[in-house]
C-alpha cells in the first residue's frame, strides 16, 4: 500500500515509530516506561525546533480583541503562545499599524492628537500574551482591533497520546530518532547520529519549502517553558 509522505501522526504513533527503529517494543501509552517518557520530552524539543525554523501556515492565526475605553494598551490573546506578531489592524482599516520602538511610541503619545491609531509597539507580556501600545485614540469608547499572529507549539505530556502535531509524521520521526541516537551516545555526535540529523535537516527544508510562508515583518517573542 502506498504511504503519503506528509501524513501526520499522533504523538504516540511518532514515539512508537522511533521505539521500533531503536529495536524497542512499542507501548500502549506514553507513560508506559522511561523510554517512552524520555522520547515524549525529546519530541517537544524537535517540535520547537521545527516551529522555530520559520513561519508555518499551520501556526497562523487571526484574533480579534478590544481595547478598553480610554486605554492605550491592547492584550493579544491567541489559542497558543505567540511567537510573532505579523500584522495589527484597527477596525476595518486597509493598512495595518506600523510597528515602532517603545521610545517612539512614547514620543508619539506625547505629540499625536486624537485620531485613528497608526503605530504600535510591543511593551510587555501578560503571562504568554503580548501587550501592545497604540500611538493615539480615536474616541474615549472601546475600540476593536484584529491581529494576525504566528503561534508557538504547546508542550506535549504523557496525557497527549492522541494529539497530532501540525507537521508530517516522517519529519518528526526522523528528528526524534536523531535525538534518541544522540542521547544513547551520551551526547557524543557519532557518525550515525550526524547522518540521521542531516536527513532530518534536509526533510525540514523540503517541508518548509513546500508548506512554509514567505513573510518579511519581524516581531518575535521568546516564550520560555
């Protein structure tokens, strides 16, 4: 039977694929033994590395939010931690707000009159949610905003056996297998590890070339677990 190379798999399926390649017996759960638990932890590292490789359409999200009356700060809340703010729009404006530095937004707040906001700056985070500040307000009532963002992957635990990471099964299996080989050699990059890691990097480039998004604006957030 033919196999679709970019088919996705569950966390348990990916872990068991690697256990077979290591000549271990597949398990029914992620917490069955120390090997399955360790591989689940390594999988989080691989998923994060794949996410950090670029902006993936699977991680793109649009969210709407409202700024309170008389406030100038906007909290952007998505379904997962946000790694990059792509665009921010005020109401139905065709042109997105222009990102600037904090020093610039403070100066603009002192010099700009009342009107539609034109610039914004990232000032801090609230937990995992970025908070931006706009340069001016149009009215003293609540104002609506729309943000386009790229999110970071959530961390998988032993309870997430049926969760499906948003990348191909063969890519994650290859990356996880390379990580397992490095662990088995106590961190020594053996020839076997280097060969398999090179395969993973090639597959990663191929998958991003096929599915990745070409974007230019930069506003990245580092979220530490």
